[in-house]
C-alpha cells in the first residue's frame, strides 16, 4: 500500500528589487581631500603659493602655468580585484529579509607631477610631495586620519600601471618625472532585494490508495533558523527532533528544515560546531521556530 498525496498548502515568500541610487561624489571628494592635505603639508614646510591641479598634463596646459603647481592626474580607475567581496549583506526585520549586493572596491591611480620654472625647484617640490603621500597610508581630513570621510581608504605610492613613455604620448605632453599614487575607495550598491516571508511550513495530506474512504493523515514540512546571541546566523549547526528521531544541519544562512513532521509539539535541540547548545519548542502546524544559541535564557519558539 502506498500513500497518495491528496492536497498541499504552504506559505510562499516573494522577492522584489528596490533600486535607490545614493548621491555619490567619491572621486570629487577624494580630489578635495588630496588638495587640502597637500596644501597644508606643503605650507608647513615653506612651500608657499603652490597650486594643486587635477588636469591632464598636456603641453597646452603646462604652457599656461604661472606659479608652482602640483598636478594629480587620474589616469586609471579599475576594480581592486584582490579586495573584491562575494557575499551580500542580509538584514532581517518585520518578517522580511533585505539583501544588498557587496560593495564595489575601486583603485584610483594618479600620476603626480611638479611644475616650476627651475628644474632644481621642481625636484625639491616633487620630493616633498612624495614624502607627504608616503606618510599617509590612510587619507585624513584636517590632518586627522580618524576623521576620513571615506572610512578605510588605503593608499600607496608605487609602480605605474603602464610605461610612462606611452602615458606622456597619450596625454600629449613631454616626458617628465612623476609619482604614481593609488587610493582604494568603496562604492555601495543602491540595489536591495526585498524578500518577503519565507516558506516556513508546508502541509501535505495523504491517504492510502486502497484504504477506507476518508482516511487522511497530515505530514508537515517545517523549518527555522539557528542564530547566536548577536543575531548572526550559525552555519553547519546540528539540529534534531529527538522525540521523532529526525535530525538535519543548518545551511550558510543558519536555516534548517524537517520533512514529514506530524502535528503536535516537538522539542528542537541545536548544537554548534563549537559545542554551544540550545533548545526550543516547535508547534506543528504553526509559526517558525528560531533557536538562539548562547543567549542568557534557553531559546523558545517565536511566534
């Protein structure tokens, strides 16, 4: 005799995409921070009246200079692959999950040159600029790195992205000694995936194919989550229904699921890889059960 499914029911979640592009002036803000930093540090060392520019150092541009100038030309902008993140950020509340794609990490590379009438003065100015940039592995605002408007922005002074002879040919300028300065910035995504209430229970009614009419039994698919005291999901935790002999494990998001659970109250026991334990009560059919490991009190079903 084989059971034959008669009908089923469940709670189905929905997915929506919300795009809210925030105002982003990160490159302009980075330029302004570099201008403030170089002006302040150069004045401290006696380099008065130095202009800070961000133009392409072409022959036409340089021919119009009338005062000492430090030029920071942004010639390369690309993804910082070594800093790339693959995991989205997930926030939960009000029965929904908000999933945001990981931020985009970019590396911006500037060609830094000094321009004066005398070569000796030019070398002095370029040397001081090199010392300033090398001294700030993080960009400050008003001379205080902890006030950085970008958060964590690592910088470096290093090798150019390309042969500098080709660089000067492409910008229409005459070959000149330059410093390559790179800064890493982060661009947050304006896209959010809004996931509605997840499927937590499913009821399947079955009957025996050649059994008496009206003989129907209900079996349920139920699930929940395992989290720590800070609300973070716990992956690979062992979860069991000891009274019925069923067990499973949580996925990366801390979710677990049991198949063919009979109606009634069931004890849910959870144990993490680190040895943390917790217990809750699952009512079938009913709402989800979220078990908290490491809380002050033993976890219980949340309705």
